[in-house]
């Protein structure tokens, strides 16, 4: 899990998730995202090129639709990857200390484990699945004055952030926001 390399001070300043990881891991993560983004375009272009080469009148319109669909899928994946770094910002009930105590009580009620805490942040383990469709889920919460910043991350293989669990992450964030507000 990435909570060990989480930099809460920089994340609070820039209002986005910042991890202090070795350069090689950052390169590997960006390479994974590049492959995820470029793969649909490559498959769409390959199918279009094959249909252009064979000049099949039946499959040529289908290849154009496939090419357009591959660009839409690429755009969707890019937007999902971009969403993994941004926080949701809400107004808490009181000051930072009250919000931190409220977060701790919510974690105790839901049997969630607080992995890391400091003056203005909590990292909470929501799920720790190793054989299912992901390798765990963490909730990052930062408090600054009366503002609360929330971001849920789901991890795939080798603790890389998965861009494909956005709906389930949003569901956890919404449930948490309902209890805070």
C-alpha cells in the first residue's frame, strides 16, 4: 500500500495526492498508464488498417465505428487516471481537531483500521483483498481548518493505482461524506 510514501504536508499544500516514491516506481506507474491509454487506439487503428488493406465493404464501416469507439475508450481511461490524484473537498463540521476526532469515531464504528495519522491527515484501510479484483483500498483524509479533503484509492498489481474502480471509490467517499456533513 502507498500510505508509507504518502506526503501529507505537500498533498495539503497542492490539494492533490503526492507520494514520495523512488524514481523507478514513478516511471513504471506512468508506463502502465501509457499502455492503458494507448492500447485501445492501437487496436482500433490496426483493425481500421486491416479493413482498408482488404477493402471489405461490409466490415469497413464497422472499422470506422471501432476506431471512434477506441478513441472514446482512451479518453475515458485518461480521465479516470486524472481523477486518481485529485481530492474531493468538503466543508467539515468544525475545526480541524473536531473533524479529526469525528473521522476516528467513524473508523471505529465501521471497523476500519487507521494505518497512518499525523497532525492533519489519516490514512484508513478500507479493504485488504489480495485474491479478488483488487489488492486493497485506502482512504486518504486531510483536514485543514474547517475543510476536509477525501480521496479513496484502489490498488492493482504491485500497489499501482487502479483507474478502473472509480465507481466503488466514489461510493465509499460519498458514504464517508454523509457521515461527516
